[in-house]
C-alpha cells in the first residue's frame, strides 16, 4: 500500500496532528497545540517539496491554525499527561 502511495503515511500523520492541534486549542491547551501544529507543518513542508500543487493548501491551513493558536491566551496550566 505504501508503495502505491508513498506520501500517504506522512500526509495521514500531518492531518492527524493538524486535527489534534485544533482540538487542543479548543481545550485551551495552547502550547501542546502549537507543538502538534509545528510538527504537522514540518511534515507538510516535506510533502510540498515533493508536490507543491498538491500539498501547499494543506501547509497553508496548518500555518493558519498555528496563527490561531498563537492568538489564544496562554493558560499557564501544566498538562496532566
């Protein structure tokens, strides 16, 4: 399966991290969300090097999520994880 779609696993990971970052933001866990979205953006940057037209919109979405998370107030809470 990976041979047929070599970008699939990395893209799936980036999508999952992007979704996680949004959920963490909604839970007021800004710093954890920022960590997840930065990793997602890094993966999308790698994918964009392979196929910019296909992955640039996903990278842009991740950057917008990062901006949103940055705009949230820092809660100062420590994670219970």
